[in-house]
C-alpha cells in the first residue's frame, strides 16, 4: 500500500511539475515586454583622459572648486551616476595633499588657469585651513587660486538644524574667520587684479557683515584694498552689488530645467561669467553665457565659438562654474557615464583645436557597404545633394526616387557627370507617402546588400519656407556636411558594434510643435509596433529624428523593410500629423532598441 501510494504520489508530483513548468513557459512566452528608448547616453560618448600639456591659451579660465571633504554631504555627490568620481572614498572623506595635487595637475593639464575655491562656513575652521594651506604654499607648484565665501543659508529649508547652528556660530565669528584667511592674500599663488586680491562672496544674510568688515579694514589701510565679487543665483541683491567691485548674477539653479523638452537628451548644465575690468575704479561688466543641457560634442562647438568671440587681455578672467559642483549638474571632472569627455572637449575648445581627425576606413572600401537613399521631390536641389554625397570618403551606392518622369534623363546625365557614386538607381514613384513610402519601396529589395544606410530628402516646408530652408541645411550639414563629419559617423559605427542609429539633435525652431504626440499618431505607432515587434509594446517617449533624416546600421532597422505597408499611406493632402508617415518617423528608435542597439544624437554645427 505504501509502495502504491509512493508511486501514485511520485507520478502525480511529476505530472503537476510538468503542468507548472508548461504553464510557466506559456506565461513567459505571453509576457509583453515594454520597449523604452532609454539609452540617451551610450558608451560611444565615454572618453579616457587626454594630454593637453603641450598647448597654451591666452584665456585665463578660473573654475569654481568645491573641496571634496564631506562624504555624507550631497553637495559633493555625483547624483547622476550615484557614484563618486575617480577617487577613493577615504581620500574624499579625509582630504590630503595627494588628492588635491591630482586635481590640480588634471586641471592644469586641461588648460585651467586656477581655482576659485569655495570656503564653506559649515565646515570646521581647522578643516578649512588645511584645505587652503595646500594651495597657499608652493607645494601646488604655483597654481593660482582665490577664495569664495559661502554660507549655509540654502540649507535652512531642509531643516538641517546642526548646520544652521554652525552658520550662526560663523556669523558671530566673521571677523575672526576673515582675519584667518587673509594671510593667503600674500601668497604668490593668490589671484589678483591690478595688484589687488580678489574675494568672492555668495550673497546671503551674512554678506553685509563680511563685506562691511573688509571695507572697514580697507578704510584703515587703503593699500590693502580688495576686489570683491558678489555672486547671486538669479536674484541679485542691488544693495550688496553697490558696495562691491564686481556683481555676478549666475542663473538660478532651476533655469531652463522646467518644461525644457530638450533637457532629457542631456544632463550637464554649464554656465560661465566673463569678468572684464574696464578701469581701476569702474564696476565690472558682467556677462554670463548659459550652455544648458549639452552633450560633450555640442558643448565643444558652442564653447569654442564663444571663446573665439572674446578678446582675452591680461586682466580678463573667465569664471567657469564649475570644476566639481555635482549638486547642480555643473562640473568638468570625470564621471562614470562620460569619463573625461567633457574635460577633453573643454580643452579642445580653449586651445582652439579641431575635432576633425580623418579616420581610416579601408574596410568600407573593399566592397560597397553603404547605401544613400534620397527622395528628390524638389529637383532644383540635386546639385546640393550630389555635392553633399560626394563628401563620403568611401564607396557608396546612390538611390534616388523622383515623382516626375520628365527629369529622369537629365538627372541620369547629371549623376553620371558629377557624382562619385559607385552605382546609382533612379526610381519614379507616385506622390504619396512623402519621403517615407518612396524610401521603403526602393530599399525594400536592396537592404540586404548593405551594412549602413543614410536617408535624406529635399525638405522645404512650404508653409514656413524660411524654417524649411534652415532645417534642411541643418540636417544635411550634420549628416553629410563634409568628409570629417561623415568619417566620424562611420568610424563610430565601425568601432561600436551595438551603435545602430545616428541622427542630429532636433532643430531648435521646430521643437515645440514636433513634441506634441497626437492620438492619431500614437495609434499609428501602436499599429506599427504590432507589425514589427513580437510580444512587445512601446511607451510614449518622444525622442525621434525630427525631419526623418538619419544614418542607420541595417541590422538595427531591417524589420521595416519586411512588410508591405503601402496600402496604409494616404494620398497627399498636406497633412501635418496623424498619418502613418508621422508614426514611422517616431518608431525608429523603438525599432533600434528592439533589436538591442543603441542610438546617438549628434550636433556638428548649425
């Protein structure tokens, strides 16, 4: 009986286990995965440290430096990666000469003239003195610095009572505090203007007391006069400004972050202030320039252009916020996500170096692996198209769709005469589906021959032609602008197996209307997702190649060519939204992610 029961139980157990296993497998098969276009950054941006010690610049760039000495203080935490920078935690918790020397050497190597070091009143006086002593003596190899006083007023809203008590204690000892650090003014390393030491003061309720104390001492001894910079965040205090030499109004921490639809592409927030001394008695001219939400490459382009517009003189300093202000996402130091990319691009900008290495791409010349597909709706743009595609430094095949048979012969002759293409094909199509249906029809039977694909078209945007002209040129130039740009794009693809899609940052004049997702367009996106993705659905993020021009690795988007979608395209009626064309334009990155590739947003020039 027990044996029968044992067999029976064992048999039932095995049957039950098989049923559970089968149900588990079925439930796994039926799981619908959510595809997110969440790789807003990828490994293609990460860079190792580069050496710029052989270059010189006339720009005196002083970066605001926050001493790394409170491991539990969020001021010194890289919030974006939840990781501290490339330092040992013990070094951060216990600042020492070795750590500071590393930072100084790194800054000097990248062209930083000096540091504006924040003297934080919430730290104990002994620790503050230790930090500044490292810079005061010649141990730092004469690295220039000046002092910026900071209070803890901004912590009051966080109910950090101990810090408030410390700040009150500091208020009672302002005179003692200033007299202790005043000795640093005599250092050869201390930054001076017209022979006078500079002191920065972040505006707070303690600023008046400190400034008055400094001015009182000056009245007693005019020779020891000090140039005082008052620093505010988006809310300058005119009374304080009136009793200081310089008034710098940094933008508030929140500026540009709310309702900024491009912010999700990036996370670094840079700004700087140009300090110009007109004469010995006049007020300083303040001119801050914000570079908000920039990838390293775009930061380089804009910052270099800004520097080229300035005229550095002996008594001109560029105050850059910041070397390591992680709380406000404003820092140059290396991060886990970008490595030294920002710092390297910063150096290339201030040393006026081109980022234009022509990469070796012999592998793409052995056999033609590149297809360029152009929908030539406006035939008058053929010269620009041929000129741009002739910038491609390796073999390519040119595919062109047109809607007028009348231009076929002339176009053929023009391409034969002026284009550097390996082979070409011209296909006559009906005027339906804008640039997208012609693109899909022509490449549908060709895509397996190639590794890379570039799609462009002759956008004019007749309703707003002035924007259409700028937008088209912007996209053309970023994708095919010159040999260097194309070489960098192809090099990125060749060196990063999982990089599958490259497109320009959204043109600034069309961001708002194109980032509104109508229900009609969303329905077409869902329709396409059901066709292209197995057991997957998409979210409603709106990153996409606005204008529908891009470079792609065929393996990242091949499914779009496997289905005949032609019946879904409407007749042309100047539709501005809610068509399958708009759905396809917004589905590309989901397709890239579905195929387990990354994408990259580029910005070469305007």
